[in-house]
C-alpha cells in the first residue's frame, strides 16, 4: 500500500508537471480515505466505485488518489494531512470514525474542501453526507419478518453509533409489524471489517436459532457463513453481494455514491462548492435496493416493492408513529414522523428490541 | 437473558475451530523464536498463506493442495526475511514489520481476480467410533482435518524441542548463538530452517481462515490474527503446552463472548469484547515463569 501511494504520488507529480505546462492550469485533485480494503466487497468497494465514476466522468480534468485500510484515529489525520500537502483540492473521508480527524485537518487547510461520510460535525470547508440506509433496513426487516420460520433474526452490529442503531430499529419495526413474534439477537463486533470475526458472529447467531442474518459490517464473510450453514437468508450490505444470490442473499442495500461524488467534484471545479449536509435515500438513488431473489415468495416481493415505492415518493417514512421507546415510554404519536434530532442522534431502541445499546 | 439458547456442545466445538488459525501461526513463531529469531512478520505470512491457499485450492479444486500451497507461500515469504536478517544482517524488528506490510500488499495483488469466488468444500471429518461418543464426540472428534493437523504440529514441536537432539541444538542456537557456533553448529542454517517452518505454519493458519473458517478470499482478512499469535507466544513463555492453552483460551472466550451477547447477557458489551484478551493475558501471566531465549532478536555473524 505504501508503495502504491508512493507510485501514485510520483505519477501524480509527473502528471501535474506536464499538465500544468500543457494547458496552463492544474488538474483538480480528489482524494479518498478508505476504512477497509477496496476488495472488501461491501462498503469501501462501493466508495471506490464512486472514485472510478469520477475518473470516468471528468477524465483528464481530475486526478484521483486514495489510501485503503486507514485506521480510525491518529493515522487517519496523518493520511489526510499528507493528501492535503500533496495538493488535493477535495478529500472524501469515508467512515464515521474519521469525524474528528477530518475536522482537525480541515482547520489546518482552509483552502482544501473536505467531505465526511456519515458524521455530524461540519465546518466552512467540511461538508457531511450520508445515505438513509434505514429506508433499506425497513425493506430488509419486512422481508425478514415474513421469511423467518424460527422467528429469530440475527443482527451483526458494528459500533454503537446512531447510524447502526437506526438500522436496527428500522429493521425491527418493520419485521415486528408483519410478524409480532419476531425476536432480534444482536451481536456487537466492534469492527467494520474483520471477516473471521464476522463469520464467527454469524455462526453463533445461526447456532442460536437465527434463520435470517442481517449485517452492518463490510465484508461478505457472514454471507459465506450462512451459505455453509444452509437454510439461512442474508442481505447484501453496502454492495449488492450478488455472488451469494439467489440464496442465502435474497436482497441487498446498495450504496450508490457515484452521482454525489461527481456532483461535488464538479462543484469544486466550478468553484461553487459550499459546506452543506446531504442526507439522501431511495428517492435520489443514493440508496438502492438490490434485486429481490426468487427465493422470496411473490406476494412478499410485491409488498417489499410497494414499500420501496412508498418511500421513493415520500409518502411513507420508516419512523412513523405510533412508536414507543424500549422502556415503553411514548415516543411518536399515531402518524407522527420522527424529527431530525431524534433521527441523527438516535441512541435508544424501540419497544420490543431486547438488550442494551453499549454506551 | 436466555442462556438456554447457548448450546454448550456447539460452543466448545466452535472453540477448537476458532483457535486453530492462531494456534498454527503461533506454534510456527514459537519455533522461530526458540531459535533466537524474532520475526514480526507473522501477519504478512498469514495473509500470504491465506491468498496462496485460496488460489491453489480454487484452481485445483483440492483444499489439501491449497493448504500445501499456503505452506509453500508462507515459507517463501519467510525466506525473504531469512535472507535479509541472517545473511545481510538487517534489523529483525524492522524487517519483520516490513514483511507484514509487504505480505499485505502482495496478497491483495495475487488475490485480485479471486474476490467473491467460492472455494472448494472442505468437509468435516466424522471420525468413526470416536465421533459417535455422546457429547465428547461432537466437541472433539467431528471437525475438519486441519484442526487435528494443528494439534499434531503442536505435539510434534513439543516432542521435537524436548526430546530430540536436533531440538536441543535449535534451543542452543537460540540461547547462545556464539556458544553454539563454537561447538560447530551451523547457526544460520538452523535458523533459516526454523524461519521457513514458521512461515509455513503461518501460511497454514492463514489458509485455515480463507478455506475453512470464513471461507473466501477478502483483502486484509487476517485482520490482526498474526499479532495475537505473536503475543500468545510471549505470554506462553515459549512453551508449546501453554501456547495450546493460550490459543484455546483466546478462541474459547472469543466464541463465548459472542454467544453471551447473542443470548442477551446483562454485562456491558465493552467488557465482553475485551474479555478474550484479558482472560488470555491474565491466565498466561499468572502461569508464566519462563524467560525469553537468550539470543532472541540478536544479529549473529561468525566473525564476532
């Protein structure tokens, strides 16, 4: 990876030199910081597809650079600083844990634009963007609730942050709505990417009776574990993971970052970039639902498609009352839609989910 | 909380599976360190083994050939380390760290075309008679063959170090390489052999992840298992028996904490997550009475 970075920067330096000489102005340089390897088949893979789309769209106008498997913490700050020093104009930092490092480095480089994925801290040169994954989770919950026979749904959770909690709640609400007996077993693995640990967690959930496993981690290991166990259904996470279809993978949430990355790169080129917060879902296509496989009965599939359509048109919000919090206290009244504060900072389970969120 | 959801038989059975990759990598590193060489590149050799094993297994359709390929791949990478440290006298710590980085990079290069591909089946062995014993059978005697290969290697290393003449020579080289050299033993040749054995074992451990436990190829899939193996060697005070205990303890508590979480135990998840590390360290530190091999990490040159 070191070598890759080195070669990229050397190639880049050469490119910049010739480019500047040829047409008198520099290329726009776009950097990406990834939390996992681009070959994870999930989260980072899709971000990298976004990078490739930017290259495709702008060709010689842009220069891209990326660093994979950057730990969330001091290392991230070092990598971002290096990118900024190498002349990046726009840097996408693609994991929640990069939030503070992004803000810190952005303060040192006011002329460089930063875009932080899934966070909530902004600055004049830091935008945030995220996708309404919970819309996809609603679809998964619905299908899972209808498909489970053991009424036990396993959930591999990564870190106790609002985005993950939203996913659990949304999936549970829609599973229990079609199947009141459904029970969620949740395992926190405290990692975004560790195939062995993810496989282990999936196996444990399956051993404890789960016949549907949802994951909020990045690798395809839980899919492989479900396949080996047999009779267990899963959903692709972040990427389609179609190679595990039609079974165990019966549908998926696909993060489509490409249009957003192209739009923001264009804004930097045009000089119209401003700090803002983007939170898009099924409506704009940032969240896509992968093909629902034929293993799913036609009526369930039709219901799921109707649910997707109602979210696309905006007539339905996954967090619509009546809903209670886990302790039974009233939260959303009949027909009431969740407020922005609760949505972004969600740190509680809804009624019916057992266990506690690690604090 | 519903502890009845945990099946103790399945729990103990998955313990052996969870411990195997770490056990394999650690037993190899133990031999290397007993020969006086500190190879911090275990992670790099593991991941290289994981990809080599997967590539060979997919192309030949045989997981056994895959494991063989993994052992060769790991050993080849370790030869690089051996040449640098034993013949060119480079710093072992720095070279080992570089080996890890190199291994991660080279494995993702080799594995480019293998992401998302399914490997060949590697079925569990149902050992006749023994496997039919109630409770004990499913726990101990119904695993895939590599679990037993790992145990056999561990047993072999123990017997080799304790009873064989060559084992004694290897320990002598590790304790005091100058003295061993003075006695006429080929220090560098013995160390190279130990390094290659360590590389082959680490490769097997990595392939166990990519062929059995996960089973698929994903970049960076060892995710730190090599470092755990290194730590277990130290905490086991360089003894095979304790190393086995440490690896099983780590694997066992890892599986147990996942089970407890899924069963909804009312212990904060943070404590459960750290429990494998804590339990392993505490037990092995309490037991530890050993010391490091005398020449561990020191550079040997016959002229000095």
